[in-house]
C-alpha cells in the first residue's frame, strides 16, 4: 500500500514540474460559437475558460442549454488595414 501511495505521489509531483503548455489552438472539430438554445451567439473559448459569461460559454454549457456548437472560421477582412484607397 505504501508503494502505491509513493507512486501516486511521484506522479503528482512530476505533473507539477511540467512547464506551462503552449497556447491552445482552435480545433476545427470543436465548435467556437454556439447557435440555438439559451446560449445562442455566445463564443466558446478554446480552453473553456470563461472571462465574460455574458458573451462566452463552454462547449458543455452550449449543449446543455439546447444549442449546437459550430465552427465559425476567422475570415480575413475585405479591406486590408481598414483603409479603402
């Protein structure tokens, strides 16, 4: 039993020593906006960390409230730099 406890402790200590992970990239298989339900139109952050609950939701929150998570790509603006010349 003590050996199992020591093994579990070493696994936790190893996990604490790992460096911070790279920023989370958008996964195309995962939705980034919620359509439908009570969460309609809210953004879904890639790491599910909500900074503003009025404009953001989680993937699970979207599904639970009756919405459908959908991937909406970031489109390039038609006017580069916002200047028409």
